[in-house]
């Protein structure tokens, strides 16, 4: 089971659904929370029921849906208080301007607002409304009040609105909300092994320019680095992800630094290195770059083209030389003699750990959703991690580091 699922396993979550066109996304959100292991109950406003019926959420959640303050189904409980006490995390999604105003000002005039007022559990608010409503000074003030109360407020997405034009105010996708919930719970949890630790992770294949339209690169997708970033975040770390790719969603709660070349990556890594506790060089960094970069597109001629390449800085080796307290993890993507090359790299680069894999295998390596790796550390037996999702591999790598560090 992944660390993300562990955060939500058996967690009692109430999703409060209020009236807006984005209600259709709330059904998928409930499904994804349940898939992540949570026990989910739903409460709806009257307006929300105009878009989706309570039966939809009842079937998904396997719980009755709360809609009426005065519908006391069980005589021994006051329903809205009972739900508030049951809840370990409240998610208001979509959160309309109306319910945000009620929460900010303590108004309780229906089941949802009454139960929320009685809820002492952490609250994640997911605003969704027209951009002009979002930017209204009253809404801005109300959202600021919720943040002051300690509620987590997600930033609305920008895109095509129901009114027919582009703008800010869309409800984020359910996957993003689940990630935000995980991150919020991490912030609320004090005993995570990487709490207070700073982790740098690099991802993707660097690009070395030949001219304005061509470059030298490799097949790395960055997926392993992004999985490591999510896993480190879920274990409590403050994570900086230095990445060459813009094709993957940035993990919620992770500081993101975009780079392209090996030189840019080196600069970004060392800007954070002194304050870091763990550095994971998961990126596939180019070993060579063109000695000169053409200012204009190189035109085709009848002659062969010769490129003169020069070495790039070996970032991992420099980190190994300059590290003090940092725990340094490198990767070795090989196509043959994996153990020999990995052990050699571990010694030459002065790393604390090398994660090696055979990228020629069908279920491992570049552009795959799964991986199979062997972890090498000085004076320790290798750890073989069989084929599984990159998210699961990332967790195993970090737990191996935590065990070595005795965290």
C-alpha cells in the first residue's frame, strides 16, 4: 500500500457539497477518497441537490447522505453534532461564495453550515465560483478569515468557466484535492519520520542546446523523481523538486524549481544544498553538451555536421565531495553489469546510497509507470525491490534511507 493511501486509510472524512456546477466533480472526489482508503460521509445543501441527487453520493459512500437539520434519523444522536464529532477531516467541495461567507461569519442556517460550525477537525476548503465572485472584496475577506481560523484553502484553478469564458474559479480536479488532503494531514501529523527535514529531489532528463530548436537529451520522463517527491512529502519532509519536465503535475505542497540544462540544475541544487538534509539525484543528467551553442538554427547543407562535445559538471560527484551532514542518494540507470557499475559509482561519487536499475527491462526504467531497483549502500547488503509502481518504489527507497539514518 502506498504512503498516500496510508495517510487516508480508515480516516473519517466528511465531504460537504454545496451548490455549483462543479458538484459533478464531487462525486468523483468521494470515489477517489474511498479508493485511497478513507471512510467517507457526505452532507449536501439544498442547492447542491439541484445538480446531483443525494442517491449518487449514498451509493458511492455506502452511508446515508445528510441534507436536513431536522431529519433526526437516530433518536440517540443530534445528527449534525454526531457527524461533526465523527469527522477527522472536513472537505468542503465545491465551496461556494455563500457557504464561505457563512463559515467566515459563523452563520448556521442549514445542515451543512450548522455541522461545519460544530466541527473541530481540520477543514479543507475548495472554492469554486465565477471569477468575479471570487475576486469580490467580500469573498476575498471571507477567505482570508478562514485562513486565519487555520483552515486550509485550496487555490482555485484557471480555465473554461460555466459562463462560457476563461477565468479563475474552477474547482481543482479530484486527484489534486486528494493530494491537498494528504498534504494537509501531513502538516497536522507530528510524528512522521521526515518531519522537519529538508529534501532536494531532481527529476527528468536535462537538455543541452545545439541551437534554438535542437538539443541533446535522454529518455527520462521524470516519473521516478516525482514519485520520490510525493513520498518524501507524505513522510513529513519539506521538499524541493528540481525538474526538467513540464509534462507531469507538480505534487501539491512541493516547492518546484524548473530547469533545463545540467548547468541550470547544478546551480539550483547548490542553491539549496547547504540547508538540505537529504539530496536525491533522480534526474538523468547529460554527461556531455555541445561546446558551442549556435545562436541561430543550423541549416542543412550537403556536408556532414560535426558536433564537438564537452563534459558537463558531474553534479553527484561534486555533491559527494562537498557534503557535510547531507545524506546523498544517486541513481544508476544501466543496461548491463548493473551491480559492477552501481558499486563503482557508490564509491567514486562518495554517495550514501545508489539506486540501480536495468533500464533495458520491459517493466523498469525510463518512461515506465513501474520500476525494479537494487539499493546499494556502503557496508550493507543490497536491497532488491521487485517490480511495482514507481510510487511504491519511491517509498521503499526513502524507508531504506530512514532506516540507515535511524530516523
